[in-house]
């Protein structure tokens, strides 16, 4: 699925060459996985919230519905933390020294033009 999305990007736009190194990194795969999990949890929470709002006008939500909503909120919080952690790993370049703009902290100078090119 990732390959198909990358292929469709190449057809429509100029993708920077530096993106290819990140694209094949395991850290990028983890980031995408956490992003999908976050959106799944977010949509699940919205659906449960909408269900409670529709019911609340007429009757009180059941204990089970409230517990499910609280569980969905907790799952969303956990997913958000995991997404933030995987994003931080990519920004810091941990495990991606060859692709990172400052070689994961080994270089003391940022490649400003390269950073602008990849929108950092």
C-alpha cells in the first residue's frame, strides 16, 4: 500500500530525492503505522461520542456505552503518545543517521537549504 501511494506521488509531483531514504526506513514505517492507529482511534471515539449525543437527548447512555466511550478516549490518548514518540524519533533522526539533516546530532551545523527543501 505504501508503494502504491509513493508511486502515485511520483506521477503528480516532484518528490525530493532525500525523501527516498526516509521512505525506506523502518522508522518511517513505524510512524505510518502509528498514524493509522491514531486515526482509527480518533474515528472510533468520534463515532461513540456521536452515538452518545444522539441518545442523550432522549435517554441516559448506558453504563456500557459510557465505559466504551471512556475506553475509546484512553485508547486515543495512548495512540497520540505513540504517534508523538515515533514522530520525535524521525525528527531527531534516531536510527536514520544517513538520512537525517544533522546526522542525528553528529553534525553541529544544519543544512538550511536542504531543510527548506524537505520542509523542515
